[in-house]
């Protein structure tokens, strides 16, 4: 059986303990296809030392060199879209067209980073006082560790590594152990683009590798994306160790439908955003909030569309929705639908296993009459289960969303511009879609939720990514020939 290993210092690296292995599955067939190496503390140290060594020269590389290599990486990624999508589909299970979308959004982040000479321009103030100038320079932080979730094995690493290495840092990626192969394709492309050895390293592993990275004194910054409990713990442990940490967590995203909304557009959006990637997206819609009298018509319109969703493996081009990541996750997702009736909700559609008991498939499910306090509402299910909460008024919808512990994404469907503007201002959520169900910001804005969807104050990629991966130096200078007078002066300097 194939073993998926580390990539350290520009080459495949043997693990220090070859017996630490984890299984990798094809979720569409429910069979193990590979083993992944699980790093021990010695491997963590090897990867971090390679990154420390590379940072000495990479941190001092010219901006034009970095931009040239990033442009090359962009071209190589562009030529590898299908290969990357196939690797994602084989271990994650999402269908090829969806995997291509993920790759495209990742490439967008590299395109943003290609503008690094402009992004690192800093700021200059001339003549702040007589003969005195001030400028700000942006320097790399050092060694960055990126810890990523299973659901976007190409895009989320690219969210991080593109800006991190563009800013002159070196990077150690600890990908999800559930779908690790794509990380090695990325390593191959980064190497072929000409980045020096040690600038980008892949450390395969599980929680033990993460603990090693958190404890390592030479890791300067941590970018984490994953579930809320792990995000919280990584933020607390990493910052206590003096590291810079950004930690993005889980979600429960609401889609509010006002009575004036285009019903077909709202129903189509609920299907697309609720069941795309089998609901395994942190920006998936999991709660539809029907306001006023639109509830019955909306539930009917969503239910009528469910039979048209083609559930199947990525190898079948007609498939629109693939399996879940694992057997345990399939059973957990199913349990929410099975329990919903006992909780007082109404199961309108139970997708069961979509008639495919062999893989980790779950069909599209729709649950009406859901309320806070029910597990189906309170928990992040991360599967193709749409809940419908009915409320009387717009204000009830706002209160529902703002009471929820998460604040990642939200959508509003309406034709009323005034309501949309009010919604944008009143809702306590980081990313808002107005008649757009999955408002993942483009790469030149930044991505980040509010409340328990993020820990720390650093959203990811875009301008915030540049801020996170750099440390400013502010230089105040005066040259002797321009100094009018040189004298002893003990007063605090004022302009
Ligand atoms: P996860 O938290 O289980 O794992 C994420 C990473 O952390 C993996 O690399 C994993 O190996 C590691 N890890 C797991 N348990 C750990 C522990 N106890 N200690 C240290 N490290 C640990 O998340 P997942 O199941 O891979 O991904 C799904 C979750 O990620 C969902 O909650 C989803 O909402 C969230 N997510 C959030 C965003 C976002 O941008 N906010 C994006 C994608 C996914």
C-alpha cells in the first residue's frame, strides 16, 4: 500500500518512526487506499530546522525574485488543475467540478501574492519635523506553521502559504491526515517553480505533530483552520507560548429569506449552498430562516428540488454531490436527522444513505420546524442537512443569528435594498451575502468570521494575510547635513 510521507528541505523525507501511520480512505468506495506517515517530535524538529535555515536567505531575497517565483507557481498550478482536483476527489470525495472550484479559489490567492512588491511597499512620511522623515518597513515574521482541515486540502493551504512565503517567511504545512496527498502535489509545484529548499515543507501528521509545532521555540507564527474546539485550544496554547496565532473555527451559517425574495432563486441557493460538497464547507448554509408567510412555499420549493440532486462518486461525471469524509462522520450526520423528530422537528426529507451503502454517502436531508435548543440547530453538523427555522419578523431573524455562538457567514435573500443595508449593519457575522449564498471573499479582501468562528484578531488571506505574516519596523531618520541645529535637549520630542 502507498505511504504518503513528509516533504522537507526540498525533498521527500523519511520519518523517524516509520511505525506511526494513519489510514487514508476513498470515501466513495469506503476502502483504504493509502497510509499516511504521522510525524513524531523528531520529525517536527527536522522540518522546523529546515525552515529556520531557509528563512535566513529567503527572508532577505529580493521582491522581484519572490514575484518571479510566485508567477511561475501560478502557471504551474494553472497547468495542474485537473491533477489537483483528482487528488482532492480521491481522498476527500468531492466531485471533480467542485474540486476544480476549490483549486481556482486557491490559485486566486497566489495571483494576489504575485503583487507582493506592491503589497510590501510600507509607508513614508516626509518632513514630519524639520529634516526628519519616517517610514515603515514590513519584515517577515520567520517560520510559519500552517495547520489545515480536511475539507479544502488545496485551497486552505494556498490561503496561507502564498502570502506567507511571499512576505519572506518559510512555511511548514501540517495538512489534514484524512486527505494528505494533495499537499505533496503542492510541494512538487512549489519546488518546480524554483523556491529554494526549506521555504515550503510538508509535515504529515495528527494532533501529536500539532502539539510539537506549538511547543517548538523556532515556530514564530501559526495559521490554523479547522473546528472551533481545536481552534480555541491552538490559539490559547500558541499565544501562551508567545507565538502569533490566527485560528479560524467552525460555523453555523444562516440564510434569511424575506417574504419579498425571489422564491426560486432562494430555493436554488439553499440547495446549492446546503448540499454542495455534501455540506462539508465552513461557508455552507445549514439553517434557512423563513420570515413571515414564506415558510410553506419555501420548504415545498426546496423539497421539490432535492430528488434532482445527483449523489455519486467523483469518478461519475454526472455526480453533483459526493460522500462524506469517513464512516464515523456519516453516522454522526445521520444521527442528527434520526433524532430530529424526537426533538420536536419535522423531517421533510430523510436522504438516508442515498441508496449507496458502500461508501460514506448521505443523501440530502431537510428538517422543518427547527428551533434553538435542538441539537440539529445548536451543533455544526457538517453534512447535507438543511434546517428550516420559521420566524415571524425580520427582527426575530436578526436576534436568532446574533444569539448563535458562531458568526462565520450569513446570507439574506430579498429585493429590498433598505432591508439589505440594515441587515449588513445589524448582523454579528464576518462574511455577508446579499442574494449570494456562499459569500467567500475574493482573494484581495480577507476571510474571517466573528465570535466562535475565529480566535484572535487576524482574518486570513488578502490584506489581513499580509499584515499577519509581517512585522513592521518604523524608522525615524534625520541626516546631519539637514539638521538645522544640533543641541542637547531633554524634552520629549514633539513636532
Ligand atoms: P479539525 O479541527 O478536526 O482538524 C483540523 C486540523 O487540526 C487537522 O490538521 C488535524 O490534524 C488537526 N487536529 C485535529 N484535532 C486536533 C487536536 N486535538 N489537537 C491538535 N490538532 C488537531 O477539523 P476538520 O474536521 O479537519 O475540518 C472541519 C472543520 O473545519 C469544520 O468545523 C469547519 O467548519 C472548519 N473549517 C473552518 C474554516 C474557516 O475558514 N473558518 C474553513 C474550513 C473548515
